[in-house]
């Protein structure tokens, strides 16, 4: 919604087609442009098809936000109890999905020698959050990927940065977080209130703009002052 309000032509990608259509309708209702594109970031074929559609429709991709990940639906548990299948699934979507998306869309940026890639990691990795070992590990990997990609793509006019949100209230329920745990999280922040998607929009907009042309390979923690790098 923030990108559309700023005049960007938005491609909204998600595995949930119904939700996508709702986003597209909401953007169009405000006069913005949005193409809903159902895709699975964990599927090489699906990602390639999506990149081809974007190329065919717009002939370019200026900004890529890698935000798809598995988190809210997984259960907190000691690492000894993590099923290997769940570990592999989280790694595949959170890490391999980011790789596949970047590999598919970077050529559209190289063509015009301008691009912004924003990888969503998590402040959970900074704090070493327990009982989410697969998620925490996957988000640490995203930061490492961000730094290496920044070095590989800098000569092509493409910046690559990481956004590390704190616990953010979204439309997805968090069954494993009790109201008391939530209150404790908020109490640990310098800014003691809930975090919403609107708290991330400004940093993402900056990283997607010309103002951040000399900023790359960096990690931006946005969690109200819970964790410090």
C-alpha cells in the first residue's frame, strides 16, 4: 500500500491467491496500480514463471522485497524436538526462497543498472531467540546472503540490504505467544508499544529509494529498541 501510494507499479506475490486479490483490490480502490501474482518462492519453476510475467508486463524490476517466510505458524519447542521435515521446510522457504527470488529478478535490474533488493531477516537472530532454532538460523543466513550479494551486485548499480523487524502484529495469529509473553516483549522495548507493519514502511521506502544509493550490505533493526546490533 505504501509503495502504491508513492506511485510505484506494484506486483504483489504470495502463495495465497485469495489474499493477493484482496490486496490488489484495496490498492486499486485508492487509485494505485497492482498486479497480483500467485507464486511459491520455494519452487524454482514458479519463481521463474513469475519473473517472466513481470518482465513481459513491465520490462523491468526496480525493487525486490523478499518477505515470504515461515514463522507464525510454527510451534515453539526445544531444538531436540524439531522434526527434520519442519527444519528443512523452514530453511527451504526462508533461505532458498530468498535465493531463488533474487536470482530470478536480479537480471531485470542489471539490464537497467539500477536496483534495490531488501531481504527481510529478523531481530530474533540478533537476540538468539530460543525454541525457534530453524527460524533463527534461517534469518541469520539471510543476513549472510545479503552481505555477499551486496558485494556481487554493487558493480551493477544494485544495493542489497536487510531489514530485521521485531515481533510484529500482522493478520496471522500467533498461537504460541501468550498475552503475558507479549506484554513482556513490549516491556523490554525502549519504545513500549506494539509493533505494526506501518513501523517498517519508512525504512523499506528509504532502502527502495535513490536516497539509499550509497547504502548496501547493511542490516536495519526495527524493533522499538529491543535489540541493538
